């Protein structure tokens, strides 16, 4: 089950060392994406679609009086920052040290996180990304705050 923690943001960025490797400005989404061993490309594509189509934005804020009250990033053409996050599969049931046995190894996870980003781009989104496997620092302004977890089988 591919998993994402999605935050509605008013800007977000990711740096590696002193280099900013990804940034979105203004309203959009930050998607922290985790992959487990059984995930495959179709699941990653469905996750991207779910992220982009989730109605998380108030239409009135965007001057839309007609139509649905809540709109998706797809409806508004908003950007998405995608960051790989293997720690979403932490197992904390025992002791004080989490294990990440459920997280897929890099050779499995990396291509699937790339599929999520590619599917979002195919849908017309501007997509910024982190750097897979790097020690990243993510900065964001959570708007709302709105934070949801999306699991896709």
C-alpha cells in the first residue's frame, strides 16, 4: 500500500546541504510519499491521481462563487512538492526504536516515487521534488492546518 501524508501549504521547499533542490510558492500541496515492498507502478499512479484530485481547497478563497465549495489542486492548477519519506512505514509497536522493515528498499521505492511525480506532471501539475535518499530539510507553511494521510492499494 503506497502511502502519502499530504499537507495543504502556502509554500514549501526542500534543501540538501546548502542547496535548495525543490520549491513551490503560494498555495499548493506537499506530498510525503512512502512505498512498501508490494507496491507497483499502477498503485503509484493511483496515489498521484488521488493526491491531485482530493478536494482540500476552499473555492471562495480562489474567487470561485459558482460550482463546488471545495476544489482540488487539479481544479486550480496548483503545484505539488513530492518528497520521498520511507519513515512513513515506521513500526513503533515495540520498544523505543522504530523499525522500517515495511519500507521498500531504494531500488524499489525510488522508481515508484518518480512515477508519482511523473503522473502529477502528466496531469498538468508543476512538480518539484526532493532528492531521493538524501538527508533533506523540508520547510513549509501549513495552510489551515490541513494534513491528511492517503493510503492506496
